[in-house]
C-alpha cells in the first residue's frame, strides 16, 4: 500500500522542493519505520533535489494481526479477512498510517517554513491502487477530487491482463496534480480514501463524526458531494451523518472543532472539566510565584489568556503562538478591538515560535508552557529549553503536560495510544521528573511538582505540573 507526494516547482520558481521534507517533518537521509496497530509504515524519499522532491509512505499491513484483533473486526472467523485486497489497496488502513505518521504535516504550521505551511504548492500525489465500490461509485474519483482543485488521472486496472475481455476491475491507479495546501491535501486523503473504498476496517463510533468535521475543515462544508462523503465515511449511519451536518452548520461548534488545539479528554472532578482545573492551577501557581507579568507561549485560541485578562493581579500579558490562525482566533475570543484602553495596554499577541529565541518575550516575571511540550518533536526539546530557559531566562517557568500513567483510566482511549493526534509523546511522572530535573540543573532553577486534577492512588493525576524558579545566588 503506497502513496507518493511530489513537490516540483516551475522552472522559473524560487521555491526549493526540498522544503517538502521540512513540511512533512521527515528526514530525507534515511528510511524511517513506524510500528502501527495495523502493521509497519515506512517513509523514504525516492528523489530529493531542489528541483523535485518525492516522499513515499509505504504501509506493510499485518493481515494476520488484523484478523486476530477485535478492533479490526477479526473475531468472526470469515475467510475473507485472510484473503482480500486490504494489503494492497489504499483504504482506511492507510488513513491510520497518515494520521499517525503525517499528523504534524496535517496542520498549517511549520517552524522552518511558516510561509509555505498554509500556502498552495504544486503537488503531485500518486496512489497505485484505489478501490471504488458500493452505490454511487460512478465517476466517483472525479466527483470527489476535482471540486477541490485537483487534476485527476485515473487509470482502471484490468481484472486480468491475460483475459482483456473480462474488462476492468473496480480498482484504479490514481494521480492527482494541483496547487493545493499540503495540510489540506493530506486531510483530503485521510477522509476520501475510505470514502472511495466505502468501508472502514474498524468500528465507527460517535467520535468519527467530530473527526470528519475536524479533518474536513476548510474544504468539506462547501463540497458538492458532502452528503455522500459523510454517509460513506460514517458507514452509512444516518444519526452520525446528521451529527456532522449539525456541527458544520453551527458556526460556533465548527469554530471550536477547527482550532489548532481540539478539546482533549476530560477527567477528574465530575463537575469541572480538566481544562478548567488546569487553567486554575496555572493561575494559582503564577500568583504563588508573585508573577504579575506573564507570557503564555503556545497560547492557541486564548483559553488561558481570557482568564489572565479578567484577573487584575496580572498587569502585563503576552500570548505567543506559531500559528497565525490561532492568534486570530485568540484575538476574536478576547474581543481585542472592543477592550477598554487600559486593558488594551495590558495584553498583546505575538507571532513567535517556542523553539527559537525571541528577545520580545524577555523581561516578564513568568513564562507558561501549558500543554505545549508534548506537541514538540523530542529531538526539538533542546531548542525549546535553549529558547526559554537560556534565552528568555524568566524568573519562573510553569509547564504542564499529560501524565501517560493516567491514560489507562480513560475507557475510550485505546491501549498504547495518546490523548491527542498531534502529541509527539506523553510522559510518565518519572520521565517528566527526569526531564525537569535536568533542565533545572542545566539552567540554575529549582523545580516543584504539583498534580492537576483528581489523583488516582497508583496512576497519579491526569495532568502533571512543574514550577521552575530561578535559583538565587
């Protein structure tokens, strides 16, 4: 099962095609292998030059493992689950690989090429085998992809090349070319591959409706085949299709679903969601540190900023994020244009990255990294430490991150998975402590740990917090 993504600029373009590797956040110099619930995914670059760069995602499906897994409908003993097309045809199994391996590229954010992350690019997608089956499948590929700006080349695969009179099979090779944003191209594949196949190889539940709305951000609401896409993606479950229509048509819910930081699992106090407990814990920690001027790094759409602005204890507030769209959402949520002059002087939003030094955020009492570090690739954590602890050098730094030991208490979270598609890692309490102690030692801070949310006797709290204070001489 294979997909290739090619970036080939025009001959007179100044665009360097090797930027593709940075946008995908996958290194070109080696084969990278990822263990997945459906098999093994490999990422490699068949060609890599400034003129033309191609990235390949190859999925080796573990057919026997799928048969044995109840999650993938392998408990009914039907021979079809051993002998079928799933190892070869791009389908919902490939979307599992896309969602796990390419999830960072499915957001309009890039630290290296921020100007390209949300810009149309000359892309070429090639899929050797797709399936079109089920009702409404006539000319389906063109109906799905052409309205999205793709030029479609579809070549039917013969049922048997030795017997041409038998005609074509339901399988085709597919090539898509067009000037399309990379993150939207990947999201379109994520949704439309199982739509073409008209099959999901796992149980479709309520959360699939929210996933469809999130992945369809920016292209699904206006698609002429939206009804067909929703029906096929959701295994023809009418109630879920109605849920999608409601979510899309309700602008408020759609806005929430399309943020860069979608709602996470909540747990702890049954009356108070974890996200609120976390924000309250951060504000208490800031006050305990006597921090009147605060930088919220990775502020997203402004959940913490709204609370800080309402509290007169905080005299100067700065929100930063690498996503310009998140900053726009934060500005709307804060009603910046309507604030009184005194409040306008208290708060400011700034486009900035957590992993690059920025003198504009220096001089504040505290820096907050609330649910930020787990969104950064582990190999980039050193850059974050340099940016915040060595570059900015605030008197206080407050960090919160999920406690992976607590994940087993979430009934809807599959074993071995993380709470959010964009998390690069989730640490146990000892892992978090080891990282924090090393940072504190390297940069002359002391560190205090606090639980956030209801504590379990053995699993601890759902969120863990570290409070770094600059050591005095």
